[in-house]
C-alpha cells in the first residue's frame, strides 16, 4: 500500500485488482476512439543502466480525459496557490514540443 492518501468516493468500494502505485513517468497514446495513459517508474540497475518499467495502463474515453485534464488543472492551480509555483527546468520545457505550449501558457497565466 502506498504512503500517499488516495481520494475516495462515499459508497465506492475497491475491486480485488485495485492498484495503488507511485509513477515517476507516464506516456499518453491515442486512437480514434480512446486514449491510453501508461504510468511507470524508472528502475536504476547500476551505472548507465536505467530502465523504464510500466506499472499500469488506463484506457479512457476522450470525454473523460477532457474532464480529467480540467480537474487536474484546477487541482494543480489550488496546489500552487497554497504551496507556490512548481518550476520545471528548461530541459523539460524544451523536450516538450509546441503541442503543449498553450497548456503551459495557461498555467503561467494562472500564476500571475
């Protein structure tokens, strides 16, 4: 079990295959009908030997992904309002292509 608090919904029960894990990396894939979110972690196996380990894949409709992205943005804004701006290195920002620039522009506006 993770050390992090997991939000619950009153009346909801966890399935037998419920997964609670920490992710230090993620990938997003898409098709014409859904999105796939893959969460994983890095496994340091020694000098120059780091491997990516996929932990869980979640398939989600475009509508639910949009709702999730809005909720994530709202939660991130609330977090930063209380604890301060989360700064990303220039290397991280450079690695993300222009596709994401509008999202980062919006987050920057929130912090002003």
